[in-house]
C-alpha cells in the first residue's frame, strides 16, 4: 500500500489476490525520508488512514519502518512471495524509489505495478505526435476522449497472511497522530463525505465553488491525496449537469498537473517556463519579515489574511483564496513562489506535490498554462466579488474592523506596477 489506503476499487489488490485466491501479505513501509518531509497534518492523516485499514484487515496490516528497497525484498523473501503488487507511482521520488525496489528484488520475484491514483495515468494522454500537452484546455479534450475504466470490484482479501506468523516481521505500531485533524481520515469517511457532497452541494457547485463564504467545496482533496477513494469512484457518480462537468474538470486538472510533473520533473521546485528565471525577487531580511506577515495572516489585506489563518488553524484553504494568497505573495510582495509552496506543503492536509507546485507556478505566471504574468489579483476586488457580505473574513479574523487589525503592509496599486516593471525587464 502507498497512496491507495483503501480496499475498494484497488486494482493492485485484485491482481494480488488473483482468480485462485492466493495468500496475500498487505504491508505499508513507513519511509523516514517521507516522514521527515511531511507536515504534521499529512502524517496524522496517514496514520489515521493506516489505523482504519488495519482494523478492516482484522489487524493483519503489516507496517514497517525503513527504506522500501530494503524492506520489500526482505519481506518478499521472508514469506516466499512470487510477486509484489503496487499501484504505480508517477512522481519523481516515487519513480526513483520503485526503480530501487525493482533492482533489489530477487530475480524470481515479479514486480507488478497496476493502476494509479489518477483517472488517466500520466503519460497516457499525448498529442498526435506523441509529445505531452503544455496547455490544459487541449489536454482536457484529449483526456475526455481517452476515458477511463469503470471502478474495480475489490474488497478485503479472505486469504490474508498474519504478520505475527512472520519471523521477524519488523512490525511497528502505527504512530499516534501528532495533531488533531479537522476532518476524519480513511476510506469510510471519504465515501461518507462524497455521498454528502453529491446529495447536498453538487447541484450548486458550478455557481458556488468560488465562494469561500458558502463553503461549497467538496473537501475531497485529502482523501484523493491518500487514496482513501479513487477518482474513478467519484467520476462514476457524476452526471452530465453543468455542475457535475465543472467538478470533473477539477479532477482533470489534478491529472494534468501530475502529467506535467511526469514529463518535466524539474518543475517540482524550478520554473517550468525558465524564461522567468531571471526575474528580480526580494529575498533579504525585509523580505523575510513580509513573508512572516503573510504566513501569519497579518498583511492588512482581509481576504489574504483570512485564508492564511484558515490554513494555519485547519490545514485547509479554499481554492479561490489559495490563488489570491499566492498571487499576493509573488506579485505584491515579490517573493519566490517556492517560499509559499513550501509553507503550504508544511500546513496542508491535502498537500499534493504536483498540484501544489504547479498551482503556485500558475499564480506566479511561470508554469504551464499559467495565468498571464500581467494578471495580478486585487485582494479587495476579489473580496467584494467572492465574499460579498464579509462572512468568510469575519469567520477567520474576529478583530476585523477594529484597531487590533493591522494596516496594509503594502500599497497594492504601487506593487502591481512594480511587479509589471520587473516582468518588463525580462
């Protein structure tokens, strides 16, 4: 198990069981490298998901800590496994890790990746000449034409190996969640949340999704990040309504950014469009002070501050507000987008590398299909349009409108002109 912490619609599990109901060992390798790089909320969501999975498997989930290229070959040898089944991982780290595991496995053990965390796996949708798409809209059309399989029918295997029978298994206790989450983790919670969204909020999604005050987002992003639900399961429930198709488009964006990262792995921390590498950025002590004000939600721009406080308190931020907060950091404060991307990854429960990094580059104007570099969100105009009664702002900034709320740290009009001047230089 990796980014697929569920039992339903899990092709790798079905392949492992096979027609003859083979004996299966279900395991998760807790990699210290990922523990070190994950924020506390993502670790909490991971640990809670593992606990639910272990319960569904009657205590037979084997969790070990170590490097997968050492632990998986060791476990395969310990149980005499003929094959190792996984959902394929397309991230740069995942591909390097899986190559190392494959190299370390003995020749008589088959490595069998099947399925992925996406509706359409990265690399599947290309132009007619075989090159990858750089713009979302034509990708979206080709992605829809390509289509995807129906959900797979799987469930808890009946012929499970008991980790207690493996000597020595290296089993560890699933760690306690380091922080309390604002939503429950796991497959059951994902399915319950999805059903509630379909019943209560999908019909108004197209018109309400940009309104943070209405809280009409599905909140499925963390469940998708950890594979508590497969997007196929979700797409299967979407009809042809305008709102349903608007939601499907968001799932396509998730696939698009994964595809971009697959083809351009350097875009994880570098501008996809290197024409912007020479833009002047602020990085000194004054810049760090402004970054702290942004991070702590005290810029004096209410919609930006409300979003940053929501992020700090809950590990989630409404998508429209994410775009506004990101634009403010890179175009009003002239700070590197990767400063903001790193902070988001530290705080977000749903922090997905492909979506987060390329979403930030969209705001900065340096990525694929980016917002035009000359587009600079006006936080005050955005607040009037998307939080017209100020409900979202007041929810997260109780001191708004009092002397305790800070004055704006910059003049938006002046900084917009400065941003355009810097873009003009290159």
